[in-house]
């Protein structure tokens, strides 16, 4: 547990975006773990810690929603043979806010490190076992990228959102492969990632970060 050393980073936060929806402020971000703990149901304290880490202050957490999946995009080990290293657990967290968040829009790419612990996470052996999981292929591309191959050749459904950072204009594409038994179906993941690379689409967070700093 983190209690013995409160300065130890336990989670990394990515792509925090603040928006106003139906009059309420929302912050949406992706979360990965460094292996100390996992997210379960979450609580108000850890949500507030996440907000502080990405620079959102002067607000109160009123609700949150957590969606768990795995993705290649945030992996630090994209070339390792074990799929568990290539497809880390990831959580998309949506936090409803009461108050004025100040800045609205993309607050930066990340990763933002945070020392936090989810009190709803039991930390039992079974929590660390990997099995059938929802798999999202997250990639980044220029706004004029031709994405027809995703539907026509790979028969994939996907969503596109603006992913502009400062003066750097781009889009982020999320390809939902559904729930896969990754020990048996990792080939489908590799097929989609390989096709994206062949079409010049960025499949790793380091590629996005390097492009951001070079802009």
C-alpha cells in the first residue's frame, strides 16, 4: 500500500479534458497504474487527487464514472512478447464537478503523476489476474488522415475526437474491439495496430509526445 510513503506515484493520468455539458462541468481523463494499486469503484478523495494533479482547483466532486479497458497506447513496453505488458489496464474516468473549473478544454497530454489510493480496491490476488477484457485501440493521426481502411478492410467501429494540443492539430481515434480473451485473441489486436502503423497513424503515446514537443 501507499500509506507508508505518500510521495510515491501510484497512477499516471493522461489527456485531461474539461468541458461544460448541460450546465455542469466535467473532467474526463485516462488513468494507468504503475503497479502499486488498481482502480475499483473509486471514491471522492481519489477523484479530488486526480483533479489536483492535472491542475483543476476550486471545485467539488459530485459524481464520477469509471470504465475499465486495456489499450496499447499508454504502454511503456510496446515491443514485449507478453500481451500483459503491451496492453496495460487503463481506466477512463469522468468526474462531475460543482464550481467553476477555470480553464476549459484540453489541459495537457501527460502523463501527470499522482500519489493516490482507491479505498474500494481490496488488493487481493484475484484482482491482478488478467482474463477476458474490453480492448480499445487508441491511436492519433493528422486531421486529414484517411480512415476508411478501418471499416472497409478491418471491419472496425471507431470514434474520433479532436486531440489538439496548443498549436498542434490532430485527432484521436478509439477503435473498440469489444471483450477479447487476449491470451487467445491477441492476433486481432496486433492486426489492427499493424494496419494503423502501415497507414502512418501513431499508435504509441511517445510518438504523440515527441510530435508535440517538435511543433
